């Protein structure tokens, strides 16, 4: 009824914004948002087998051609970085494609491991460097293996890893071999958690649309940190099937985490521009 009164019979609800053009007041917007549920794209139920395009039977060894390609990608990443020449601890493959919970949204998560102190005495500086190097590499390169995008990371060898599937590409063996489970997945709680975060992202976008660029950047940073903490708490408590982690994956799949990153970038660009 409200939609008809507002003349918005079939709007794209995920993209409605607080602009002068649509004439929706803040109060009406919140009323409308209460009735909108977040769709959880694809099931999070685990498959019965590992992805057979990557893992060979018997023994679930990584496909030799894929392994060789991942080793080459990792080496090229290292050679282009400040870590070239530092002792390499391992190259690992993790994430949902190294587990039973892969989906069309999965990435090939490739990690190169170093003792950061071998690169520089300031380990936090090395960590920040690899964060930047990862972003540059992944933005410049668009590598797909069997239709899945390759994401590469520089990781401290002493950092804990909570994934239940972890494969050494360097040594061609499982470090942690995944076991299929039957988790109890509460999709209503996932929707509720994702909807709450999505609403907070929408509020950050409102600041941008109102021209409050500095506030947009501040709120975006705080919200990103909050989302990261929530996800990590869920991983530490329950693991990959925690409500927090699956809500994070839902928002990544429906594009809302991308919106949060984009609005910060756009706010900075507008703040630095002169007409």
C-alpha cells in the first residue's frame, strides 16, 4: 500500500537512495526498509565432494596443471614485490574452493607465506606493505582458473589460520584436510544480521548523497572495522558457518560491501576535486 501511495510499484529497492529526485523523506525510507528482506544468494549447504575441477580422485590431490599455474602466479607476485629474495615459508590454497562449501562466488585464495621479520624488522610495516601490494596486484590482474578469480595475499607465517581446509601448493599436500559436516545454518539469523549491516551501509551512502564527504569517509572506515571485527568474532567462535561470517559472505555476494568501498573512494575524489 505504501509503495503504491508513493508511486513506487516496482522499484529497485536495493538502489533507492535518499535523493531530492525520489522525494522520500528519511522517516518514510526507514518504514519502507523495515519490510525489505535481504536475499541470501545460493545455499550455504556444503557439497558432497570437493570441486572436482580442482581436486583429483583418489586422495583429493590438487590438479597438477592448476598447481603449476598457481606456483607461477605466486612466484610472479613475489618477484614483483619487496619480498623477492626473502626465504619463502610456503604457498597455500585455502577458502571455500579448498573445502566443501564452494559456490559460483568463490575465489582461488592463494597465500604466500614469509616470516615478516626476514623482510624488515618492522613487521607491521611489512603487513601494511603486503596489504597494498595485494590490492595493486589484484586490481591490475584479472586471472581466472576454471571460472574462479585468483586472489593473492602476502601472509605472516606466524599468523593463525582458522580455515578447516588448507593445502600447501608448494609441498603438494594437505596441511588441514577438510571434513564434510552437516552444519545447522540459520538463514533467518543470517538475513537479520546482513540486513542490519546493509542498513548501516545505506546510511553511509546517505551522507555521501548529501555532500558530506568527510563524514562519509569517517563512517565508512568505522563500519568496515566493525564488520571485520564481527566476522572475526564469528570465525573464532563457531567457524566458517557462523552467522557473522555467512552474513559477510551474503553482503559480498549481493554487492553491498563493494558499495561501501566505492562510496568511500567517491567521497574522497569529490572532496579533493575543484569545480
